[in-house]
C-alpha cells in the first residue's frame, strides 16, 4: 500500500501541476496584457473567498487568465502596467511571470493523526526528486524532462529551482524557474516565478522574487488557529480511500547545500 506521506506529497505536487498545466494548455497565459482601461487588480480572492492572492510590489492580477472555484484557484500575476497599459500603474524593475495555485480541499477532511507532519519539507523534496514526483512537475508528464538543480528549505517553505526541457507552450518565458510549496491557512499553495525569455534574470534574482511573493501571500493571509500545516494530511485522507497501489517511498537523495537568500 502506498505510504501516507508519499500519497499526500503526490497529491500536493499533482494538484499544483495540474492547475498550471491546465491554464497553459488552454492558452490562458498568453492573455497577459491588453488595451488601456481600468487599473489592474491588486488582488483576487480564491478558494471560495477563503484566501486572498496578492503579489509583491509592482505585480497585479491578470483576471482574464486567472480562475477560482469553491476550493481552489489559479492566479497569473505580472507587471501591473503590462496588464492594464495604464500609465499610473506600477511596474517591477525586472518583470517576471508569477503564478499562484491553491487547493483548499484538504480543509474539508480531517487530518490523519498518524501521518507525518504536513510540513515535513525533507520528505516532500525526496518525493519530488523521484520519477513520480518529477513526472508530476513536468509540463508534459515526462519525468526525464525535469531536472531539480537546487533546493532550499526555509521558514516552512520548500523552494526548488527547476529546469523543464519539454515543449514550452508559454513561449515567451524561459524553461528554468523557481517553485515554492507551502501551507497557508490550511490550503496547499504553490508559487512559480519564471523570467521572460526577452529579459532573463540570474538565479539569485529570481529566488529573491519568489521569496517576496511568498511573503506577500503570507502578509495578505495571516494564519488562524491550528489550520497551518494540515493541508497535505487532509489531501492524503481523501486520496487513500480510492488509491491502494503504488511503490514504496523513494530513496532519500544526497543532501544539497541550502541556497542563501539573494540580496534584493
């Protein structure tokens, strides 16, 4: 039987991967930008209004490329001025594409008291480095297309620097990006930061940007009570009832030196 930790790690990776792949595959991401009109939206409520997605300074929501449901959401953020073409909207010095994917379904299921802590980032990293984990991260479901070059566990967040060599439907962005995984008020959240192909940035600059994005999300959604850290356990409980198969846990990879936060 598939282990409880492996199951909830898989669910988190798959939920986040499907959210991003679905929007890319349907052509939603290229909608960034438009004709001059109203000011760009500063934030967006997702997951039935339980979480507010707000980007770091200079970033706004592309409402035409974002979506939300009762228990999930996908939000595309970019330069406020690039989205609205309004001269009074701000823009970052080095614009990048940010995405935020949320799944709050875990809040509808009781946490399993015997499951490992949902914030066991080392276990999550181990899973994502496995063939199954890299398959979930791939844009095309091909594990061989994904390489995890760097990892950082910091303040309850797993940051991965990923290169995906599979065909890139987004076109205008690079194949390398940073991705963050963490719990936020009982929801599983994934954030990606990808540089524009026409304006590439170094790895440290992109890392600093995703750290600012995570900080902005946390500031917009203060933790309440004991909901923090329970998202993945809830996903496991929901999934175990309909999946009884799978390989054992992946071997633990050799430790990777933690990356230090880049200077802003």
